[in-house]
C-alpha cells in the first residue's frame, strides 16, 4: 500500500509542470535547512535520508544539512524553498497553513484521539492529496514527522483548568490555528520567535509557552519554566517540504529515490521520537526539577469545539477535516 501511495504521488506531482531533468550520472549537492539542533530526532532521521539518497544514487546526489536556523528562521527558510535557493526544509503544519489552508485541518485541538488514528491519517491518501495541493506555492510536501502533543509549561504555577490560563501571556506559533486555540482557552496568544522564548520567560515578557517535552530539555526552557501541565491540546505534525523547481529538475529515477528515502526516514524518526519524549519527561522531572501534572482534558476540549464549527464552514478546509474525522 505504501509503495502504491508513493507511485500515485509521483504521478500526480509530475503532472504539475515540465522541467529539465538531470542526467543520472551528474553529481549534485542538495541543501536541506531547518531550525532543529543536531541532537533532535528530526535531524538524526534526516541524516538517514541523506545516507539513503547518496547510496542509491551512487553518489550522484548528496544532501548537505544546515540545522540550527543557520540559513534563517522557519518562515524564511520556507520562502527560500519556494524560490529554489534551498532544496528541502522541515516545517510545521502551522507554517504551511499560511501557504495552503488545508494544513490547518491537522491543527484542530484534540483531533487525534489515538496514536493509531494519527499515524493512519498521516499515511493516508487524504494527506497525500494535501501534499500535492501545495505545488501552487512552489513547494511539495513529501513526508511527515510526528512532533508530539503540545502542553503548557509555565513560570509561576501549573495549569490545572482553563481558568488558570485567564490573562496569561502564552507564546504560540504565529499561525491562525494556534492563536485561535489560545483565545478559546482563555490565554493571551503571544507569537514570538522560538529562539526568544527562554529570555522572554526569564524577563516576564510571557508567562508560559506550549510545546512537547523536548523544549524543556534540549532547548533548556525547563530551567526557567518549572511547571509542565499535560493537557495535550494539539498534536503537532511537521512536514518535509521540497522545492518544486528542484523536484522538476531531478530525473524520474532520482525522484523515486528521494521520495522513498524520505518516507523511510519518517519511520526512523517516529521511533526515535517516542523514545526521546520519554527521556525528556524523565530528565525534566528528575534532573531539572520541573513539576509535571496531569490534567482533566475535558474542559479544555469543550472550549475548543468552536474551532470545528468554524473550520467546517470553510470550503477549502472542510473536506480534509471531514476525511480525517472519518478515519477515527
């Protein structure tokens, strides 16, 4: 089934335009930029992608990585991918929502009820269709990476109920879905760049933020935010996107290799990810002194139901959301 989905994707993408293809023996370096550290499971899995591509093309294609926002922040790099000056990036559904509103369907609070539903959706024809519809923006979404459930981490006390968010300035990703979710939950959405969160927490510019547990450990936010409340209001997905110009310049053989290698790297990533989250929770609690508390999700879920009503009124997004719900 996976092979069939890949072939379907390749056929539909190739139909999006004509371009010059490279010779099978021409050596070429492809640039892959992103904002994660080298220790992040995302980067580790992408290295596997690079190894597979180099091996299967006999060295004709090599992938050079630029982690740690070396080439710019997430939005800047996405724009470079659009222009073709960067060949690949890994970016969040929140960022891609600004280029194709269909990605907003993946950002609904409490959308994915189980791991099975989540992985089934991201490997389905529903998602492949959304990938292909990004070509109008000069990019192709090629595969995904599980970015985990996002929960609140706070500087001055835990979040037990939505009432605890009232009047609190919470850093969110700069996207319509993230901002709307926070508004419905009663917090004050404060979209600032990710790299500024640590200092903003220190200086009291924000009261808290929301992310998976790795933010506490790899990015050291647990040094200044000592309360992590497991409300899991959204399960974020990252996507690997590729410049459409780059795609059209590859030979059909290399297109298949790149696509299959990226899909294979997703399997590697998701295994690494699950272990990394377990480790991060343990380190945050035992080594950094972060207090972790479970919460009753029902009140949070109730407050965000309005987003479903609003989204289902949007003809550009409703079909994708309905299809995802049917896969439950």
